[in-house]
C-alpha cells in the first residue's frame, strides 16, 4: 500500500515539508485506539533468534533507524511500533540551530537517493532531553552527537562533551558524528590527531559515570584504504566500542540524474542506493583488515532485505536504514528481519 498509494502522494510534495507532515501523521495515528496494536501486528517480528548482544547491550533485532530521521527524539516511541530493534536520535548539538538555508533536501527518484545539506538542524540538547524523559523503554536508543556550526575549533571538544554528559542518563549508546559533509570545519573533524583527542576526552568523561555507555564513531563512505587503515588503528588505540559505516557521500559519479539537476541541487550529502556499494566496501574492508576486532553498524543504500544481508555478509553486526525506509516504507524492516531468520 505504501509504494502504490502513499509514496506517490508524499513524493509530490517538498521533501522537508512532507517529513514534518509524516511525523504529525504518525503522532496522531498513535493516539487512535487500536492503531498502535495494528502497526505492531503488521511490522514487529518477535523472535529470540533475532537478538544481538553487542557492547553489553541486547538488541531485540539487528535493524535500526539511522540518525537524522528523528533528530529531536520526538517520535522514537511511536517508531518502535514499526519493528525497529533500535533507533538513533540526533544529530544533537548543545544549542538549538536552524541549519543551512532552505531548500536543502532533494530526492533523486531515478537513483532512489536523497541529497541533503541540512547542517545539523535541531532543537538543541535540552529539547532532546525533555523528549527522552518520555522513553517508554520499547527499544534501544542511540544518541548521535555533534558540534554547533558557530563553535570555534578550539571548543569543538567542549561541544561534544556537553552533549555526552547531559545525554548520558538517557541513551544506551553514543555516536560521535565527525563525518557529516554538511557542517563547517569538516577537515579538522577527520584529522586523526584530533579524533584521538576527542575520543580520549569523551572516554574520560564516560569513566566518571557509574555505568559506562558504548561509544561509536560514524565515518564517511568516501575514505580510501589508507584512511580506513587509520580508522582501524584509531579504534584499536582508543578502545572505541565500534564504528558506523557509513555517513552520506560527496561523490556524484554514476548517477542517473543529469548534470543540470545536480548543478541546481548543489552541495550536500548523498544517501540511498547510489552509495550502497561504497558503504559495503568500507564495511568489508574494516571487518577484514581488523579481523573483526570491533562491531560495525552497516548503513547506506539498504532498500531491500537482500541489501541488508549483503551488509551483514560483508561484516556488519547490525544495520540501519533511512533513505530506504522513505522509499520502501515500514514493511522494509519486517522484510529484513524475516530474511535474517530465514537465512539461519
């Protein structure tokens, strides 16, 4: 029903506007007696064989929703009814910020992709905490954190630490988002020396809590082998809990969209089917190079159960969807979980 009726309707409107409308629709639907139970009966797969034990956490199933969809943690309770095993909120920054000027979200329908340059638009740390206090405990929540756009380079770490310390009681794991191509001073966030400093500072803060939370690093799909070798070294040296591969791409090669369309769209991070192979390559390289020394969450171009199994076969322990969820609808999550069960 989604692909036949709802998607053509949704895709006839501006992507960002329909995103907000969809949030309101799901919120409204969840308050209608019986609909929540209906959603769960349609999309949730309950099977112990789907459980995954990673970084001291038990995931009900290995299919999650990537960061960027529920930036402000306003819909995670309702989204749990669509079958996800975990949801990553954010990216959260210390202060609320509007992000980049609109229009900043674009569909590439022929490529089954999306280009965005949102720029970490979010309502800020305190707003996220207010929402997270409403957690009904349905599934694992990850906290994806970043810096404010206007923050000076010498204060980047302070931004991450402010988010980490404040969110610590409310999320189950953390993701340091240092690979988004839509924020300023991108270069420093990918410098190995700075990453060592950042990770060390966050881990020190983590050790001050009675219960430590897992810390993961989200990396770009455009890294070459030498850069990926540095990631493997970094994880080993800093004892990070895992890696999310991958974020959006700046590469435009091989797209069906015309040069004119791409020129009109301009800068931004590419997600969806066009980055599927890039993401899988990064997962496979990290897994093999490290001899599976750390968990990997695979994300990028998962539009089918087969796409998800490909990520898992490459070395991913968990997978996340976002653009595929928009193009394929909520049944995608169930299809992936069913395929994982059938593979065993």
